[in-house]
C-alpha cells in the first residue's frame, strides 16, 4: 500500500515526474558514459602498451608516432631505413626490437607487417590454423576474423592506405593461414603478415621477381634454422634501401631509456618516442575535456535535483490536506515523512536506472559506429565508480525530498484540517 | 463512550476556550452547535486527539486521550475514531476503492474488500469504487467519506459540519446515513455544526457560545 501510494502519487503529475526523471537520467547517463569510456580507454591503452618502452620511427609528431605504431589509430609519420635502424637495435641495452611496416588495409583493418614476436608479445596463439611462415601469408586478429568473415584458406586483396574503399593491390593476394586467439588488445583488430609481404606489395614491377624470391628466402629461414627472431631480419636485409615504418623497443634495463632516445633524436634522421610519456600527455589533454563534460553533467544533476525538489515541494502545497487526512486516519508523522522521502528515492532510482540504460546504449552506439575506427570494443560491465555515482544520485533524491519530508513531519495537523 | 470534564484549550497568543462537559453513550447522538469562531472545530479536534487539551480529561472507552503521546494518539485515532469533514478529502491519486482501504492499512485492521462493497452499496455509492475521487459529485464524496469513517467500526464517530456544503435533499440523506451507521455499529456520534437544518432532528444538544 505504501509503495502504491508513492507510485500513484508520482504519476498523478506525469509531466513533473517525467521531467525530473529525464533530467536525472541524462545527467547520470552522461557521467556514467564518461566514466566507462575514460576508464576503459585508459586500461585499454595500458594493456596495448605492454612491454613497449620506446617507439622508433620517422621524424614528426611523437604522439602521432606512438598512436600509429602502438595503437594503430593514426597514420604513420613516414618510413625509416631498415639498415640504419637495425644498427641501433644491436646495442646491448635493447632486449627486444620488433620491426613494423604498414600502409595497407583490408575493409578498414590495418595489415601490419612484422615478425611473430609481435604476436607472442600479446600472448596470442593461432587458435585456428597456424602462424604465418612465408610472405603474403596473414593471420587475423580475433575481431577481424569475426567481422570480415575471413577464415584460413581464403585469400583477399589489400587496399592501399587506411580507407575501406581505396585503390586495391590487384597483382597480389594475401592468403589467410590462421586466426589468432582473442587477447582484448589491439592485436584483435589487426591483420598480421611478415614484413616481406609489405615490401613485396609496394615494389615496382621490375623488382617483382627479386622480392618474391627474397620473401621465400625469408620463409625458409624461419622454418629451417630456427634462428632467434631478432637476428632473422638483419640477415635478410641486404638491400640498403629497405624501409620499415617503426621499431617497437624493449630495454634490458631502465638505462636504455636514459641514453637511446637522445642518441636517436639528435644523431639520426629518426625519432624516438616514449609511449608512456606521450600517452600521459594525451590523457592530460583529454582529461581537461572530460573534466569539463563531467562538470556539465554534474550541473545537470544539480538542476535535476532542484527540479525534483520543486516538483515535490509544489505537490506538498497541493497535498497538504491529503497528508493531514492521512494523519487524521491514524498515520504517524514518521510514515508521512517516509512517504515523501520514498517519492524522492523512487524518482532517483528511476533516473539512475534509465541513466545507466542510456549509457549502455551510448556504449553500444560507440561500438557500432566507431568500434573499428577506435580499434577497440567497450564493455558494459558496471564499474565501481558507477556505484559511487548511484549513491550520489540517491543522495540527490533524498536531499530534494528532505525539505518536503521535514515540512510534512512538522505539519500542524489541526491547522491543515481546518484550512 | 465519550465523556469530557472541564476541557480547556488556548491557541498561542489567543484567548482560551473553556468547553462544557460532554457525554455521549454508545448508540447516542450528540449535536454541538454554535457560531463560527466559538471553538466548534477546536473541540472536535480535541476529541479526535488532533489537538491536545491544556487541562481536563477526554475519555473514550476507558482511555483518557489527553495522556497519550502524539504517536499513541495517531494509533488510537486509527482504531477508535471515525472522522467526517465538511468537505470530503481523498488521496486524489488513488481510486475510491484504494482510498477506502487506507483506514484498514493505517489502523492495522484488515477487512475484506467485500466489507467495502457492502457498505458502499448500502450508502448507494458502490458504482463509484473504481472511479477517482475527482470524478465524484459532492454528495457521493460525502457518502464515501462516511464509508471511510465507519469501515474500521470505530466506537466514536466525529462529524465536522458534515451537511453544511450539501443541498437539503443530500443534507437529510447524509444525516440519516450517519445516524444509521452509528446505530448499527453501536457507535457514539458527535456532530459539530452551525447547520440549522439538523437542530430539530437531534434532542441531545450542546450549544457553544
């Protein structure tokens, strides 16, 4: 009966109630969406950053280099000479250096030329099929396989550049040899192939023969002598004009990060960017925007709290006699106050629930529309910050209902009945 | 059923009231008359435990309600007193039926829905149960408020100007219904009014001046 009275009373003035709920829902929706996106972006960026101490690439914006080489969300800064870069990577400070070469895509998914170390780095295994061994063989990230429907045994033509509709490389076809296990990292959204494939794709027709031969050679190395991956490429890279896009470097000790970047940036035509630093800079910039949005959302929440207050307070005037009637029928003061407080709380719960639904819908929209651009899929899990948000919203509801509840508590019954 | 002794009351900063002693046995009707401002409603609120007397005793059954706390008075009222006002008020958001369930809910006294329909039927308003209070005529509203007042079978029925807002026809009918209900349930009925139409119908009268 108690809840029935609360519920009926709320919907007795449907416009007031709807306004309050909608305002609450929008503010919680926006805040929860911001929380979800920010938190997930940060963890996503951190897991993708795994073991990458330094990115070496062509000169340009260091942030662009990091975004393009680590997260694959930006165009590369340019190419670097493989031979020159390899010399640097031989130093004792470098534990592992993974070469990357890219520029082509398939249906918007980047085709990344690298070696198998890149795949091992993200702890991925060939879930279906096997890893690539020869030029023009590719393995697909878990998402790519799912979205494009490609499977081992199928072939496809790459597109030059990043756009889904671009000039295709008609002369060569990639062959899918495996699908990688899902890693929840950037790898899920990549198509991975040996470095040689990329070279072969972009060679001039007259060099074609040579490229193919060398690619086979590469495959042979891989299968045959079981060389350490890190040494594999230095042997094959005889051609001094060979280029790659970037190197992902892991140091043996923190000493590396002290000396190598400076050496590269001042002594070579390449640049070295520290991803952790660049990402911190990015988050700092993003943080300003997010803070502004959050402030905005909280002010909407304040307004909605005020709207709940006004709705309840105005109703209180109209309902003065009704409340007096309940008292005269034997209801205690406590029950009247509880009735009004519950109205505020129910409004808050409605707003909160709708807001969380809204933010989930927002996540769904982002995933649908921008998932492949951002190369990440956001999840819908309730995060701990949202519990705090829920508590805040409930607090707003209680606070807005508090004054009307106190007024009901202190109502002079005789006066109210006589008026 | 109801006896009062030497009841005095004053509002803050106003002159005090000294009320004559009242007596109303179960099944009896007491009419309290007087001009506006002579304390009729004040007396009724004292009897209902809505106001607390400065002095004196108000006994209902064997309980002196002047000694009860505010919360105890609320509960006592829920169980033992039925109130009818000049203008019937309801929870506008609830149906008439739900409004009639309120006394049971608040008085922790459950009665089957049949009791409500039977009573409403007897008062000729059974057809209004599914409507909302605002859809009822004033006469219907007053009848429903009588159903609400008697549904808990209180020992004391207090009516504050129950007929003043009604035309002659309805005035007479509402009075008849109140009387019948009180008689049937063996309740004491106290009517406070300035409505002259009721004067010659009730012998047991007290005039406030």
